């Protein structure tokens, strides 16, 4: 490729990674739809053939990224291949759109890396947010993260690293279905792996503490799936990688007396300054 052609492709090639939301059809924003419709090629990081057929009503050239998955193959290798296949079309001067569930920047490695790669090579790249599983979780479970606070962890990360859990806040654990998988090549881990998670959590939470297992609706005809079990029963409760585990607060918020007294002193100082 000569210099003139390369410069033309850089000026024309672009990448947009958009979120389609969680529920088919009802969560797609007008701007995300516009990126899909105007793209030269659309890559679908989606696991449902019905959703891919729906995308083809907006763009004739929709290519599934699912064939890159394989049992036993590291998901990180798959995600790197996703980045490369999208960048190949961007470098060819095409307007490329990657479509992902929910928000393309949440629990999605490839969109971040692809956008960074495109920008590093001088191409225009943009991420368009979408309604995420977290957004649906708050609505379906009636949780206000501003009331007690809300901490989110990928379940395996909670095991692999030393993290501090606030028992007065909600604890949201993602991808419990593959907790403890160090290979990144499994689609599920068994009860023994989930027992390791329970053993760690039981140091802070009683074994009869309520655990909520949640999965948002992905089709308009579906309802969210919400199940409640005791922490001790989690290892032998079947669920998929798409489901999220929520532990409600285990203790009340504790007043910070020292900080309250300091703020009270500041209030009095402000009042004194105003009166002077």
C-alpha cells in the first residue's frame, strides 16, 4: 500500500463501539442505531442469533464474533482476535461499528483495546454508551446505590487479590459462574470453586445471609430472573455466567463521630464568619 492510499484510509477509516442495551430493541439509543446503519461493516459481539438477525435489518454486512470462542481457548486470546479483525477493516478505510451487549465499556475488554489501537494509529474512534446490566439491576431489584453505597467486583478478582469489603454497603459480584477460572478458557466452574468464594465471604457474612441471584431480561417477552438463597447454598445453586450475585448490607452504617464533630466545628466557623 503506497503512502497516498494509506493516508486516504487513515482519513476515512473509523471505529465506533456501541452498546445495544440489555433488552432487544427497547434499549438501543438513536445515536447507537445511527452508527450501526451508517457503518460499512458491523461486528457483533453477541451470543444470540436472533439479535444478529435483528441487526441485519439495519445493516446488510453484519459479521458475528462468536466463532472465535472455543471451549478451552483463553477468552483473552479470543478478545485480541476481535480487536485485530475490527482493526483490519478500519485500516482498509472502512467505517466499522462493533456492537456489544449493554454498555460496550463495562466487562468488555475488546472495545477499550480496539478504540485505543485505532486512535494510536490515527483513526477516529468513539465509544457510545448503552444501558448496562448494572442499570437494569438497580431498577429490577429496587436498589439505590446512593442509600448505603454499592461495591462491585468481578468474582475471581475478589479471590485473586486482597480486597476490603464494606459490610454496610451492597456487594455485587459479577461472573460468579466462572469464579476461580485462572485459564480464562472455561464457560463454567463447578461447586468446589464456588465453595472457595463462599468460604471467603463467610469470614464476614453469616452463612444464612441472603444472596440474590439476578439476570436481566434480554428479550421484550422475558422478565428478569430473580432468586434468593442463603449464602451457604450458593455453591450448589445452578446459574449461568450471565447471572450476577448481590449481597445486601450485613450491618448498619456506623456514624463517624470524629468527622461529624469536625464538620460541626466548620459549620460554626462559617456562621461566625457570616455574622462578622
